């Protein structure tokens, strides 16, 4: 009940120009794709015009959308667009899209195997890079390394915000504990976390999960 009331109060903020949010992590399976989809559907639901870009040549997102349309027996894709790109052209493509200023937010789901060059180009074009991580020792070590690798990009792109999104957290964990664990990282921690939940394991590319709306709201707040 409370959750419902809370999500209903989320308002769209004026972002002025196209903002680019990229999910990057050196660790495979940390939740980039899961959160990119949930963020895209949530921001779309709040009223932002969204473009979702995948650099994974498995085309996971485009295939998921096609499958959903098929299941819904819908011939035309009338929902927010999903586009494929690749490491060697992502920088240029995002740059052109930003100039067109057609979307409020462009969300990039980068592949786990993205090259250093791809990561660098993406960082230069992004307003925010989100690193998803759980609190396991192994994930924290890789996250620490990812932040270290990405920090120099902030010198070249003064707009860049480096953020940590705690993901797959036990739902009884207190935010204070999460922050304590992540406090030594030289990056902003988003003021909420994404719990380990079954609803997040097969997200829709069309319909927003209402429990994710407060997370999307916190991410946009950091973007402003
Ligand atoms: N908050 C969550 N709750 C439950 N399951 C999750 C959550 N986040 C991620 N998962 C599950 O963890 C697995 C890996 O997630 P995901 O595919 O999003 O990671 P990824 O970082 O995109 O991986 P890759 O680097 O291979 O692209 C998936 O099976 C997904 O369903
Ligand atoms: Mg992925």
C-alpha cells in the first residue's frame, strides 16, 4: 500500500538535453542488462522519452522485445525503441543521437566483454556510468578495479558521474550497511538498492515493474 502511494508520487524532472546513462562493469552477470531494461521501462512509464541501446552482439534486448510482441500478438512495435550498436561505433552513434536531442534519456547496456576502447568511448559520451554490484567479496573486488579504471575518464569528461548501483541485495539489508560496505569506492552510491527478487529475473521490455520506479527516480535525481 505504502509502496503504491510512493511510486504514484514520482514526477518527471526536466532534463533539458539528452542524457546518456551507461551500464558498465568488468564483471559479467553483475546485473547490467537487468537494470538497463528496468530503468528504461520505468523512465518511460514516468514520462521520459527513452532509447535503449545494447552493444551485446547476442542482441538479447532486441530479441526479448520481439518475443514479447509475438506473445502479445502485436505486429507493430509501438513502444520505446531498442537499438543495437557495437564497440567500434558506439561513441560516434551516441554522439550523433545526442546532437539530434530527440530523446530525454539514452540508456546503454554494454556487453560484459566490451573492449577497453569501447568502454573509453562510452565514458566520453555518457553523463552517468552505472556500475552494478552485489556485496560479495568477489564482486566488490571487480567493482573496485572497474572504478579505478574509469576514474581517468572523469578528467576528460567533466560531466561524467560515476555511480554504484547495489544490486541483488538481500531485501532486509539496511541502506546504512550497504553504504558502509561501499564507502571506500571513489564513486557515488545511488541512494537505494535493487533487492534480489524473482520479478527482476525476466524483466519486460515494455511494461514497467512498479517496484523499480523508486530506483529509477533515485538514478534520475543523481543525473540532474
Ligand atoms: N536484482 C536481481 N534479482 C534477481 N536476479 C537478478 C537481479 N539482477 C540480476 N539478476 C540475475 O542475474 C543474472 C545476470 O544478470 P544480467 O544478465 O543482468 O547481468 P549482466 O551484467 O548483463 O551480464 P553480462 O555481463 O553477461 O551481460 C540474470 O540471470 C538475472 O536474471
Ligand atoms: Mg548483459
